[in-house]
């Protein structure tokens, strides 16, 4: 299927507005269907189309926004 | 072009947000950003750079936060 889920550990978030800007920003990235970020666990769950975007590119997009990102899987 | 300090409004609300802007600007130190200061309480960012304002705006907009150019610092 062209829908896969990915968990990324995101560092540097300290408030809800960081979470909102990551979720809002990532949802606009081509190939990403959904982005839900949890502040307490520091994890982002992304639903994406592997034909359009790769896990590494998703982590790169998060880092482009100024946060640390490492793919959990 | 001589380097100048440019003043921007960036809608940062907490350390996490200013931390993100800091990391974004740190990455730009290799190409044109000399130094920068972030004033979180007043939501201001001062960048000393020789780059055109458009480039600095594009860089700051990576944070996905609202960004406005105020002007060169007096």
C-alpha cells in the first residue's frame, strides 16, 4: 500500500506551540498524509507515502525546522 | 555588500521555539550569517549578515512561524 507509518524522536520541543508548528509544517510536506507529535514523549508519528518521500527526508524536514530528529522506525 | 544587522519579528513563544530558530541560524553560519541575537520576550531576531533580506526571511520561515522584516538596526 502507499501508506506507511513512521516514528521519529524529536528533540528540542518544550511547548505546545512547538508541537503545533511541527504538526502544521509537516502536514504541508508533499507525501505526508498526517503528522501527530506528542510533547511528553518527544515522539512524532507520521503517516506518509513511501513513493513520494523517504523516512530520512521526513527527519530532514523536521531538522530543517530547527529541531533534532532521529528515525525510530 | 557590507554586512549589516537586520531586525526581524519572529512569533516565538518559548525556549523551544527560540532554540529552533537558533539551530536554523547556526546552520546558516557557513553561508553568510556572521552572528545573530534572539530576544525571546520581544519576539525579535537580529541577524548580522551580508545576505539579502529575502534570503534571511526564507531562512527564518523554515521555522514555520510568522516572520516579519522590521528593518536594518539603527
